[in-house]
């Protein structure tokens, strides 16, 4: 990911972070060396499986890896060429014609399927629908226009509803020759077993601190000098997306406010968090759930907090599980039924405060 001007389009992709390059625009890949080597070897040996399930935590570069492979295949369509035989990586220069078209989203041999824009609601749909997957029919039914490979990237497949998943399964069962599917997933266990069984799996690991620092410094050369740099790295958990969101959405301040409310769950402190969540520029309920979920995960696994001064309350594991279940359920209800965001936060943190008081008695 690298800094770039905001694209002059009326509809930004659903995964856009303002000022940060999209996966299709990113030619450099940090980390995932084993995954890249596996893809290159399969292609070079003529054993390229038609479908790949690329899984791992959100925001670690799975889609960037898929586009990197797509770029290489479309730039070097003959897997037996000298270039492919001698290649040590999937590097393709940014000014290569295939790379330029892919970056602009205009390459005729790539179909990138994501959640669709809802004109009525003026926002992206919450699920990837069967209508989006049906775009495969004309794409796969025509002759490849630029070379002989066609590449489909489902990003992420976790967003598919049941009908969409069934439609994808049918396409995976009978793919045309020289078709590649990259099924991107952060929760592969939720995909249909029949989809998983038709894909070769590549599991991407969270970025190391050095790799994550490399990504962040491409976008912000002075990142290492930020006073909150260590906290951003710790909270990101190896995810470049989370790191950029922590920086761009005031995530560090949000985290500090949440820790204050958990340390001292007074009404004023809880209300402060509720006000932050109600402001969409801070990431809204999704960011709250992300921060709270990561906090609870650290409690369950006995991992310390990045803020050394914070002393987490020792609640039973069952209590943390109940709190997380309530938070997840309430978050879904708030989004589906357009409920009051502040009340949602107040309910969750007051439930936590009550559990903490009972445990101390």
C-alpha cells in the first residue's frame, strides 16, 4: 500500500481507505514470501490449480497477493517462457501494460467481484449477492480479450450470501480452460465445504513488525517518528488495514478512551466512548466492535495490553464470552434496524461494568 491522491470516481470501492492504494494498484508485496513462492512454482511447472482459497486475517495483503499473481500471469501468459522459468518472484514493473490496466481496473481479463453499490440506500450492500456472482456468466462465456487467461477475484468471499455461494460453487465446478479463481477469505470456516474442497488453500500469516513497518513507511515516510507508532503497530496485529485505520480514523485516541472506560466505567467515561462511536469519521460501531473484540481476545488468551499502565480486570472466561456474544448480537441489530448507536455502546459497557462489580464482590 502506498499513498496516492483520492481517485476522481463517483463511487469508491468498498475497501477504499482514502489516500491508500487499492490492492489492484499495489505492485509491491510485504511478507507472504512462502505463499508467493507456492504460486510461482505451480505456474512455472504447469500445475496451476484453477481455484485458490487465499485465507488469513483481514487487511494483511491477501487481495494484493491475488492481484500480484494475476498481474504476473497476464504479463507472462506462457508459463514455459524463459522469463517465467528464471523468475525469482512475481514482480511486474508498474509501467508494464498489463500492470497499468489492472491498476485502473480496465483489464478485460480480470473480474473483481465485491459488494455492490445500493443506489436506493446510497451505500454498499452488506452482503455480496447472487447478482454480483452472476457477472461470471458473460465474463467466462466470452473469449479472453487480452491473452488467453481469465482471472476472477472474489473479495472477500466472506461477504457472500447463500445464493451467491451456490452460484460461485457452480462456476468452480465447471470452469473454462485457463481460468483462475482467487477466493479471498478471512473466515474460511464459514464458506461452504464444497467451495473449500474445490480450491487449493494458501494461508497467509499476519505481517511481521518489520514487514508492517515497511508498508506503513511507504505511505508515511516519517511513521517511525510518530509518538504513537509502537501503539499502532501493537494494535494492528500484523494487519496493514488495521494500522491505516488506526491512523486515519483516530483509532489510537479511540482505544485510549475505551481503556479509560474499562478501567473506570463511570457514566462520563462510557458516554465519551459512545460519542466517539456515534461519529462515523472514527469508524463507527465497526471500529468499536473491532477494538473491543481484540481487547476481549487478549483477555481470553492472557495477552497483556499495549498500554502497560492498564491492569485488565480478571473476569471468568464465561463472562467474557457472554459479553462478546451480546456485543456481536447488538452490533448486528443496530446495523439492521438502524438503532441508536450511543445506546448500543452504553448497553455494552454498562453490562461490562455490572459484570466487573459482581466479580469484585
